[in-house]
């Protein structure tokens, strides 16, 4: 019995020590912070993504940049962060940005997998300005301002149908009273 107990106690003690040592050495790292800005380099407008962890630049991250569109996000590009923690993606000068010319940008870390949940967003100007439409609704029956002649025709037809119903009900009442024979 002693032959099995002593090695068992040794294995348990060694595993307990390894567990406590690994628990002490694997502290969670500070979260990564992403910042977005527009910059001009060599005459080209770029979107600069800066990755920092506890105030220090993080290199080697793959960052994907996308822009919010009507039915989801459209990928603009991706880059890997340099030694100073920055990555650059060309600014899309041909995308419409609404009446104020603004784009809603999203940056997300895609590699390494441990930091893949890190995202950032920013609204930047400089896109193509699309003026607001003065008349958003056509002159149709379901619009706030339907065509007058079409509305008169529809109301006349509905009035004719309901007057026919009323006439039939009146005839049935008169038949029941015996006035019509």
C-alpha cells in the first residue's frame, strides 16, 4: 500500500505546485485600445489606426477597416500595425457620405485571435456630400400627397359600393315589414 501512496502524493503535490505557478504567471494583459484618425501622407489621404496597450504601441496586429453602409458594413481594407502601433488604409474619396459628407468607420483586430474582439468606431468627414432630396415621396395613392383626381375616383367608387350595401339592406327591411310585395 505504501508503494502506491507515496508516488500518488508526489504527483498530487507536483501538479498542485504547477497549477499555482501557472496561475501566478498568466495574468490577463491590459486591453488593447484602437484610435482612428485621418492623415495626409505624400499627398494621399489615409485613415490611421493606432493600437495601444496600457499606453504603449502594439505591433504585429492585423486590423481590418470597414465603413457602415445601408445594409451592413463594407470592408475598406486591412493592414498590420508597425512598431509605432499604427496601420494605414487609403481613405475612400468616392463613397457617398450623406448630407454632411460623413462616414462611420469601424476598425477591428482580426489577428491574433486572442485580441480579435477589439473594435473601435469613429465618424469622419470628407466623403462625397449627397444633398437631401426635396420630394422623397412620389405622387402615388399611398403617399402623403396623393393625386387629387385619383383620390376622387377611389372615394367615389367606395361611396358607390357602400350606397349599394345600404340600398340592399333597406330593401330587405322593407320586404320583412311587408311594404314590398
